[in-house]
């Protein structure tokens, strides 16, 4: 049954000229029918290189917006209309405008996990893997980093020459894990390396053997000579690593590392989308797109 659905999706995506992108937090069954898998910005860049007229983003809204910003000529579909991101929606553009009016010397750095509207009032965008590199290259010393204060704190610790101001925001999933869980996991699995995402709390990051984006965590685990790992990010990554490295052992840092928004998309949702019957078409008005694209262009320039 599962294989039949996947085969039908593969047939229909070719027939209807659809490129399927699947974020790493999607289920293994969805990743198996995707043309490209990975982190949000990497997927958007892949979409821009494809010749397909339609792109289906199996992820959350800000990711689909990112694809539309880089591929304005393509039809972009979000796999589930309710799939948002609490972190991306925490702040509004008028709050940033007000800050910049009161602090005219500050540059605003936006994590990629932000809405297109919020990107319009920011100076540069970053990913979790490029944030330190880009911020260190910026000529501005005074920086407001939004929305994730944990990633911002991670960047600030590695860019001591910058004056980085943080707002209280971030990923509620990663931020819910505390150092007591990390210590307990390390005690239970003493031979395992702890790999965590920089969206985790600073006290958890301090206990980690490796800190990186989802793609970097997966690459590290695959290439490491070690055989046991505690995974400190969304549990889908643990599942994918189990499939990719059956000779290694992977343990969850916390059972609560589950993104409900990512889990909204099912294989049957993907089937409906490639049939032309499901999902939501993403449109961004030209003025917003132009302003938001400047934020991404500077990221490319510095990164």
C-alpha cells in the first residue's frame, strides 16, 4: 500500500512537471519520493536550479516563501496550509522598524526561519550553518539578531568583537530541552556523542560534543568513526540516521523534540498536491518580494 502511493506520486510528479522538496524533518516515507531533501535554504537554492514549472515544498510556510522568493516565475505549493512555524511568526515588521528608528546604528540579522514580510525590514539573512561566518564578516558592530535568542547567543559567543542584541524568541521545540535532560542522556549512554542544534538552550549547547545545523549533524554522524550518538534536534533526524547508518546506534535527547507543524504533512497530502488537488499555492506581492530578496542577496554576498 505505502509503496503503491509512493509510486503514484513519482508518476504524477513527472507527468505534471512537479519538483518535490522535502525538509529533513519530514517522515522517511515523504523523503523517499522527494527530488531534493535537506535544510530550508539549501532546498530553495535547488528549486532555483530546476527546470520544473511547479515546486512542492513539504515543510512549513516560511520555507515555501523562501522558494517563491528565489523562484518567482514558478508555481510554489506548500504541502499543508496549516504548516506554520512558531519561531518565524514571533515578531512583526513594525517591531523591527520601531527598533531601527530608536537604534539607527544597528544592522538587523534575520534567521532564515522568518516570514517574507519580516525579511523586508532586515539587513541580512542567515542560516544556522552560516550565521557565525556571515555575522563575523559584517562591517557593522552593533547587531540585532532575530528571532532565535539561542542561536543568537551561540553566534555572539563566537563573534566577541560584535555587540549583539537579542530579543526573547526562538524555537519552542528546541528551547524546551534543558541541561538536566542532556546530563541524563549522557549518563545513560556514556559512549555516545551528544550532537545538538544551536537553537537549543546555551546550557545544553555547552554539554554537546558537536553543534550544527540538521544537515551538519547528519553529516557528522555519518562520517564519524564513533558508533553511538544522542541526537539533539527534531526526532525525524534520528529516524533518517537509523536508515542511513544501520550499523550505528542513535538515541533521542528528548522525546519532546517533535515539530507538530512538520508532522502535518502526510504522504497522502503529497499525493493530493501532485494531483493538483491539495496544498496551498504561495503568492508574494512584488513589492514585498523585492524587499525580502535584498535580505537573501546580502546573505549570498557575505556567505
